[in-house]
């Protein structure tokens, strides 16, 4: 089976969605599929790239503005996929010729709404809403998404969480429910042996200069604002009597958040570590992962932490919250803005019995949250696509407007 995976940018330095695409492609290739990742780039890059049985086709998009490059990518990727006659076209960046659409970042409608929701007052929300209308690249992709999901012969949608499936239902009420499927996101992270866990935990705590009496709350993200770091630091102000350290991992700009910590007089309890190698070690070195995100279709960081047995505190705007059993794997709050609830959830998950329950539950979560399982379910979906094509019931002939 020849499969094209269409995603404009494929660079693991950019974040979780692109890392997931590459892991997904490798696992699909491991299942015997002939996988080609179609992304923006140059012919020279095509000659250089090789990745565990996955082929890469780089679509030249030239220079100019970002929206111009995206316009050219969507058109050229669509043309290439049609001419190459793949059995299945799986689009992460929306593409008119796709058989499967997987909005790993969620629908563009929800992405824009959640961005506006971060604003703290009605005037700022209005300004952000107007500003989004002038984001030409996002408006372009919103239009393409609307075209492919509102057409007479729409693709299947492979939603990385139930949260994303509800987004599709809300934004596209006429979309056929049977074509809107949840294929829960997955991660590749190998758990450590008990002996190795002890060594890694000791190493991280030496790096943080704390002993076992100090509890460590871990925050991992590159987009500090979207993932709720300011709200998390404010939650520390609600728990002044607690002796826990916040370890912040990621390449976001720390200056603004240091000022927040200074204002709340908790600066000595916040450690900014920048981008690190070997994030798995931090999952074992910490006591809780705090991920009070404003928006996450299904956070990789949360899934990785759960596989490693680390309790998680997150929000209902994270699709990964669906696999968290309250009090056993962690806790969920209704909004990042409710810092009192966030502080209470962290305090709950720092209790020894919750941490022990989460560690005990980790083995049963590993298969459910694995990228191997995700790829197998995608292959089953591809087989449904091929069955439809063979029977002649659906022929994807949607052309760009």
C-alpha cells in the first residue's frame, strides 16, 4: 500500500505535532506500508534525507511571505499526490486530494477560538478576534479545511482525541458521523527498569540541587503562553506553605515569567532549564507534571509522562485529559485561569498515594498510549479507504476552488 503523508513543515525542533508525524510514518513503514512524507523544502534536501524506511518528497515553495509559501505548498503537494497516484493520501496539512485528514493541531476553527479565549478581558478578546481575521495563512488553511470537509465526497477524519472529534461535529454539523473517527494519539517512549529509574531520578535531583524531601513539579513546553506557565506560577502563590520546586523545560522566553515569579515572591522556587536532552529523565525525576494548557488537541508531553508513571495535572482543553482517571493518573481543571483549582489539583497529585497509583497504572497505559497502536489503527482506516475505492462507491475528485 502506497501512502503519502502531507505536512508542510516536518522539523522535530518545532514541537510535538511534527515529532508525532515522523514517529507515525516510521511505524506505518514498519507495518509494511510504502510511506512518503510530502513536505516543503528543496530537491537537494530530498537527496540527503533518509529515515527508517520512510521516503521524503520535498516540495519547492520558494521565498516570499509565509502565506505565499503555504499557498504554493498546498497546490504543489496536491498536484504531486494526484500525479503519483498513491493508494491513500493522508493529510496533516489540509490537502484537496486527501483520503484521510488528520488535524493533529485540531480544527482551525477551534485553534482560533482558543487563541482568543486566552485574552483576559472583552476588549482584548475583540482585538485578538479581529487580528485572527487578518492572519492570511490561517484563513487560507481554514478555507481549505472547510472545502474538504464540506464537499460531497469528504475524506475520513482521523481525530487524535475525542476532543477533536467534537470539534469536527461542532464546526461541520453536516459531516458524516461514520467518517469522523477517533484514532487516539500515541508516543514512542521506552520506560526504564526500576534500577535505572532510581539512577535517573538521583541525577535530575542533583541537577536541580534538591533532595527527596523537596517535591518537583515539572512543566515542559516551547510555547509558554499557550501552555499556561504564567497561570502555573500564579498557582505557586496559592501554595506558599508548600515546599515544591517548579522545573521549567523548553526554549520559550523566560524573562516575562521570571518577572511574574518575582512579583509573587516565588522566584527562588522556579528553575528555568531551557531546552534539554533526554526529557524522559525528568519524568522520573519529577513528582507531578503540570500542563495547564489553553489548548492541546492531545498533548504528547502528557502521554509520555503517563507512560512513565508520572501524575499529570492538565485542563479540559487538552484531548489527553480523556485518558486521565482523576485521583489515579492525575487531575483535570476546567480552565487555566482558575489558579486556585490548579493549585488544589497539584496538591492532590503530590500526595504519595496518587503518585504510587500512577506508577502502578503505567504498564497498562503503555499499549493504549503507544504510537505502534496508533499506526495499526491508521492502517485499518486506510484499508477502509481502499475498500471504498475498490467498490467504486467513493472517488475523490475534489478540485481546489
